[in-house]
């Protein structure tokens, strides 16, 4: 059986190689040969999941079906824990993802084994076959310098041009009081993981104009900080390979979800993988990946390869009305993995304009904390900007709003954050679990 699989892999790789050698114009037309490559690419990737002991996604017969109340955007997800009470589940809500084994290319040219997940693809057929989100805007990143290329190994594994070092120990010192600001910006930050100059999670597949959003979650240097460790919560436990939430033998990984707001509703559950700035990387437990800063067009909508979203610098630190707390300040002041910023987002993956890469448009309250509402939609943010309750954060790099932004009054920081959206369930789903949210 193993011999048959190796022959099948060789045939698939040969076909992909022949197609990639054709004129580039053929590859950029989704109605031509690029579209024909999607099933072969999917077969290679899903075959690697099976070879590694996992259960590959089957678009014709998915293992999980989701209700409209669960509102899951990533059909290949293996399970979700919707429990948000951290006195019961210290890590909060989590999701279990299929995990692929590939290879990183180190700065000296050597290769290192690494594990990654895929959450989006710019090709609709490939997205359907892999059970990930279709995000065509990602293709706008090709050639920008913010993307990275890749190759296939002889056995059908991806080789990335860059690499990630997970060994640094994350550290964050909150900033002091400055007028209305306390906690943010931090006085100092050390991200818990740092990518080299060649790494981007917008990966162009070999010989195609297809972009996938691929996030490294582990290698020999350690684990992504968003993999919660049930064996402990200290900094020393971050890179413990005995962590059951990383399971190479099951081709799966459990990642902590972050909450947010969209269209007046909470539970906009997403993951943070990597960012172009060390500050949000430390605050939101992501990888500092400076290459992402080269992605085209900050905050423009509908152009470019990313979307604007809106954190607030100085949100409410005390829950006074049952809507919770919010803000980069609150996250900076809290213990790791105990409080996320709960940022405000404009659209979800059901919108064809969606992209997983977001450009931070930070707001700043001008009123005392007791008068600060929870920011729940872009319409509300625009209203509060108009009446002066909010202003663009003093650290934003732009002096004037960007054309075509979802807010005419808000400017951008230039900090790019990769936030794939997994689900936005109804309140009735909170406290439940679906599928298999833990490794066996």
C-alpha cells in the first residue's frame, strides 16, 4: 500500500511540474490550467494528513456538519470548544485544526521540519477541496514582497522559503499613565516567536498564482504561543513538546481562539498567527513576521490584499454592564492568555471581500473610562469619531484617512495582523462543544 501511495504522489508531482513549466499566462487564469491543478494540490496536501496519522478532509462527506447557529467558516476544523468561562477552561475557547508537516528554509540554506495549518486559499476549488475559506483577495499579494514562494519535496511536502524561531520567551511590560492612556502602548515587548525576513504566511504555491494562508505552529525551536498548555501556564511551559495540544502523530493541533465584535455581535472567534509589528505580536501571542509589512495597500477597501479592523488603545478595563472589557490596554495589563483585546471587525468570511490579513486602525477614547462604551461595529465607531468621543490613536502613522477605507475619519497604524476567522456563533452555542476539540 505504501508503494502505491508513493507512485500516486510521484504522478501528481509530475503533473504539477509539467503544468508549472507552461507559460505564466496560463497559470493566472482560473478558467485554465491553474484551476485544473487544484485537485492535484489538494490530493498531495490531504494525502500528507493521512500519511501522518490524521483524517483528511472529505468535501463530499465531511466528518462534521455545522448548524447556522454555530456559524463555522472553516469546514475542515476538527472540533471547537465554545466554553468561555476561564474558571472552568483556563484557555478559553479553542479549535482543533488539521496540521500539515512541511519544511522551512533557514537563512543559511539548510532545511528544518515544521508543522503548519492552512486556513484560506485564493482559489475556490482548492479552498473547497481542503475545507478552508475562499479568500480571492489574497492573490493581490503576489509579487508585492510581502508573500513568499514555495517548492514541493519529492514526497509532496511544501518547502517554505522562510522560517520561524519559536524559542524566544515572550515578555511585555505595560506602559505608564499618559493622559487617558494606561497600559498601552507597552513600555517594552519581546515577541514569543520571530520569523526571518523570508517568512510570510501568504504562501504562493509552486508553479501557480494560488495563495494559501499557511501558519507555522511548531518546529524544533518550540511551539506557537497560541497553543495552550493544559499541563501548565507559565512561560517555561510555552515550548513543551509534551503538550498534548500538539499532536504530530494525529496531524492535528489545538489553538486558542480570540474574541471580537462584528456587526453589533460578540463571539467573533479568530486566531492570531503572525504580525508585522512586535507590539501586537507580544500582546496577542503571535509571531513577529516583519515581511508582512510589504503586503500591498494599508486599509483600502475593496482594493489590496487585506482589510481594516479597529482595536482601541484605551478601552474599558472593568465590566460594568455585562458586555465585558476591551482594548489593547486591557490586554497589556492582563496575564498571558487571560484577556484579549476583543477588537472590532467590519466583515466576516461569508463576504467575498474578506481577507485574513488585517490592517490595524486604532482608536483612542477622549472620555473617562466610566463613559467608554464597548465598541461593537464600524458604524458605531464612525459615529463616536464624528462626535469626538473617539479620535484616531496618536500612534497611527497616517495623518489623514485612507481613501476607500470603511471609515472616513480613521487612520491606520501600518501594523498588519493575520487573523483568520473561524466562527461567529449565536449566544445559544456558547458553553457547548462540537466535534473533537481535543487530541486523543
